[in-house]
C-alpha cells in the first residue's frame, strides 16, 4: 500500500467516524412520551416519527384575532435567534404546505377551555389548536420544551431542530397559578421583573403578585400622595438603596406580563405592614407623628389609624390610582399580621376597604386574616398559615388561593446550610415542595373551594436577582406542575427524572439554581 493509499483510507475512516458520532449525537427524537415536559400534560400520544424545522419553515395563523397573530410573532421571536431561520408569520384560511407550523384559534374547541390546547406534530406539519389565544401560548411553551434545549441560546446553533411526532391534549387544573415577589423588603427593578415573568411563563404560570408595600418600602408611585415613594420608597431592609416603580414603569411591567398571559396582582398591604406609609405622612398615624423609616425585619408593629377619616381618603386614593393602571381583575389589600390593630378596628377597616376596592371595579384578595371581616364582596382569601381561617373562608363562600407556608413559601431555606432564606416554617427541599396536594392539604378543603396556588417569595434575605433564581429553582417548576397537571398523574419518582433533565434548560438560560442532591441532574 502506497503512503497516498493509506492516507485516503484513513480519511475515509475518519469521515465515517465523524458522521456517525455526529449523527448519534443528533439522533432525532421519535418518542414523544419520553419528553421531559414540565408541567406534565393531561395526555400524550407518541407518533413514533420526527419533524424538523428548517430554514423555510413559516408560522401560519388561522384567525382574524390579533392576539392569535401576536402568539405567532412571539413564537417566531423564540425560534429565530438559535436557528437563524426567518420564521415568517402569515395569516391563512387554508391548511399550510408541509414543513410549517400552523396556529388555529377555533371557537369549536370549547372543551379545551380558556387555556387548553391541542398540539399535533406529524412528520409534515406542527399544529397548535386552541379555543382562546392563551391556549395557543401554552401550546407554544410545550413546543419550546420539545425542541433541543439549544433553542434557548441567543446565537445561531448548527444543529438540526427535530421534535418527536404525536399528539398532546392539555389544559390546566387550576385557573390561578401564581408566584408572589416581595419588592418591598428589597426592591427589584423593571428588568428583573421582566425576567421573573419570562421564567414563570415558560412553566405556564399565569399570575405575578407584586407585594408593593410593607414596613420597609413603598414601591409604587401614587401621584396624589407623592411622599409614599419619595420618602417611603427611599430605603430597604439593611438600610440600602430603595426604589420604586413610576406608574409608567408599572404599566410597562403590566404590558410585558400581558403579552405572556400573566396577570399582575398588585398588593398594598393594609392596615399592618404600613410603616413606610406611616413614615411618609404624619396624618396616617393616630398620634399625628411621622414614624421613622424602618430597615429591620420585624413584623406586626405597625398599623394605620383605622378610625380616622384621613386614612380612608388615603386608601381611596391608593386603590383608585392603582385600579386605573391595573387591567387584571384583582387588587390584593394584604391584611396579614395585624398585631397592632384592635380586632374590632381591624374588622371595621377591612369592611370599609373591601367597599373601596369594589367601588373601583376590582375583586379583593386578602391574606387569610381578612375572614374575620364580613366578606360581602366575594373576596378571594389567600391561605398561608392558619387553617382555621382557611376553613372560615370556605364557610363564608370564599375561594382560596393555597399558599401554605410549610410547603410553598419560596423564602424558606432548602436546608439548614442554605445561605439565603428563613426557616420559621421549616426547611423546604425540592422533594417536600412537590410532595403535597392543595386539595388534600386541609381536611374540609377540596378543589371546589380552591381558585389556585401561589408560591410567595419574601425578600428579607434576597439582594439580587441571582438570589431570587436560587430560591425559585428548582422548586417553582414543581409548583407550576401542582397548579397545572392532574393530581392523579403526579408522582415524585417520575417527576424528579423529568426535573433532572431541566438542568440543561437552567444552564442555557444561565439560571442560578440550587443543585439539590435530591435530583440526579443531567450533565
Ligand atoms: N410572614 C409575613 C411576610 C413575611 C414572611 C416571611 C405573610 C403573609 C412572614 N406575612 O407571610 O411579610 O415577613 O416568611
């Protein structure tokens, strides 16, 4: 064999090796039931084949509704950076050619409800069918998780973009699937809130409750009471820089959330947790003396002056201005830990506040303590610590948001070594965060009493967005599954394998997650 012949044989062997390595790495997925989807869909039927997006793939939308078309544009925005493909979005009344994506809004799909969808992938076309645009949006989130994780990168990747074929029919268990972020103890700016919204939307969560006021900071501009932010918003826990949202910035957050089918629920915590307001205006205090700004972490020491008419002029202005910039149906008025308010004064106050919220066309939400008042305006009660209050709420015909601190308070440490968080309600590792069901948690409370679930993240110990991500991940995806998936389909042993595969998504999104040793994280 001449040297030349040996070289050409080596070249052929090398090429075959290269192609086989690449092809096995790029083996297109063909078993849809093996996809690591979170939240777990209602039903998955594998088709056994695979479909590939390619540079000519277009997104067709069959509906006059701009909202449906906007979901097409949102999908294109998700897919373009990593693929480098054009993904033209086009209206259509006909079935598109092969190789395309087809979004169909259909008034006949009522069985899918307001947020359900049917995702059908054949080796010719991807179709997402829904009754309402939100369903199209959630079908897109599922499609996103079926693609290679590299789809989340912002730079073009030279890989093939296959998804397995099959049919997914899906819809949520609860209508209210939320998270709360406390922006009062420590303030987080608009860009942080937008990232929080993106992370929630990817797991089909549909509510962000912003805890906008507390003892340490007032975080939303109220034009008729400017000192609430110029004074009350000027600091934070630990005495650091405070901050607040102008009404324009709040509107920017609301609009960003709306495009991702997330409702903003603003909370103004009353009559307790009000030191920031009491430090801004002397007239809100019964002794007419302004309080000092507070930068500690105690709770229960503050109260508005509940028998003073000026207090109700204040509440009226705040609720009026907030309702005017809040398109969602709810205003949360807090009501928690009124340890410095006499019980009859608290009841009197809550009764008057709920009339004000109704006056401005919103439905009131309050922490569980509000059940002591007359719930005549059909408020929603958020259960967090005392099941007696939760049972009283359903006795009074109110719906519950389930936020039992022992299971779902995201500011609880994972374990005694966690560098962030508190542990007054115990430690919450990723397994115990998943191993419970809202309809089984309190005797006497079943799904008919429950509007949904919400994972609150209090920020006494959180300084930056990395800290938020550390507490959110990996527990929040599990809460999203509790809020969305059928209870009877949930199983920790099966879920933890799916969750382990999401570390690739966390990594590519550069999420600062806690690598719990309860999970076998995929490399
Ligand atoms: N309870 C207080 C919060 C916060 C929390 C921290 C509620 C409803 C303890 N109220 O939870 O302000 O301090 O875990």
